[in-house]
C-alpha cells in the first residue's frame, strides 16, 4: 500500500487554467499545426493497415483509434487506445473546457485528473508556445462530432503504477521561433521527430548520444517490424542529401497513390505519417533541414523493415 501512496503523491499537481480561452485562436493555423505538425488526426483516428502507410479511415477523423503498433518493451497484455477528440458531448471533448483540453495536451491529465500514458506525447506538446497552443485548441473545437465510444486502456503491472508518475507541468516556449534551426528544432519537437527517429532503452527513453540516428522499432498489425531512419548528417543517414532533396521527399510524394496501395500480408509498410507531413510548408521543411544539419552525426545503418517471423 505504501508504494501506491508514494506513486499517488508523485502525480503532478497541474491545475486547470480556467482563464485559458481559445476563443481568439487562429483556427486555420491550428489546423496546420494539428494536421501537419503535431499529426493529431493520424493518431486520433482509425487507420487502414491493409494500405501502405495506414491512412486514416474516411468518416471517423479524430474519433479515436482501434488499432495501434505494438511496442515490444511494454508488458504482455498492454492495450493502448487514442481517445475521441471530436466535439461529441458524450464520447468526445464536447463538454470539456478550453483549459481542460489545454491541460491534457500539455500536462498529460484527463478531465477527471486521470494520468494519460505517453503514447500521447504531452512531454513534447508541453513546450508549445501559448500562441500555438491557443490556435491548436481552437482547431480541436471545430472537429465535427463523431459518436465513438473508446474502450478503457489495459495497463498491466508495473505500467498501471508507473503511469501515475508521468504527468508533468508544461514548460511552454516563450514565443514560436520564426526561422532557421531554432524553428526547425521547435517543429521537430512538436512532431515527435526525436523520439521516433532515435533508439530507446527499455524504459522507452531516448539513448543519450544517439539522437536522430534511427532504429526505433515497432511491430505493426500485419506482423512486420518497422524501424525509423537515421536522419543525422552521417553517411549512413542524410549525409549525402541536399536541402532540395529533403524538401522534395515530402513535397514530391504522391500521397493519394501511396494510400491506395494495398500491401500483402506481412508486406512492407511504414509508420512515417507521410500524408500529414507532406502538407508541411516548404519554409518549415527547410527550417527542419537546417536543424538536422546541427545534429551530431551518428553511424547507424538501419534495416527499416523486417517481415513477420524474421
């Protein structure tokens, strides 16, 4: 019992900011952040894992996920779901205040104080500038209501106790950087680039000195294993790339054709949300590229895909 008492005491006491209002937020800017930077809809929607890149399923955008990639480090039996973030009053966020939504995004606490798991990257979103957070919440408010009840998550020991230590007070950026590597670093943080493109230890923590060197792996629903690419300026990463090639990789992609490509059972797929990131503005892609060139080079040849059973 004393362990539970200690863990309960460890929950961050982050009160709801009842004065927070998204009424003056820029919905269009929030939509850009939510759909193309923070990638909210890819996580908070059902996905079709039979198609390349597992695109969103039409008609249920923002209504929560019924299928996720499995993280090998989690105990057997772990089941995580993304929640319904549409404006539905019963199964979504329709009855939440702006302050409650903002706290969930940036501090990891649900409306009733339940700690969220870090499949919701509030540790990164907690660094959003207040302007961007306001715009993001304003956009979330516009998501059409979809009635979709999400099952409760399943967190076996010790995750059901560890999750109580995860919420944290946000450390908001004073302003949104306007250009250059600083803006690139800011956008990459919101987009979860570092966590996805870095190897992690058994606690799912990025290994120091290996940032952006790739190799983070997931088991996807068709049974294969996906690993993220090395994005450092090493020859095994992006060392031979140019800024033009980097931008073209996103802006020249035929997303529609990609998302219409049916994959064979156990066949190659990707978790990279190309459908979202292809919508990034070119100036933002150039800022991310400028930041990537400041990342220390790390040698790491990544096998990006292994079929089921290999």
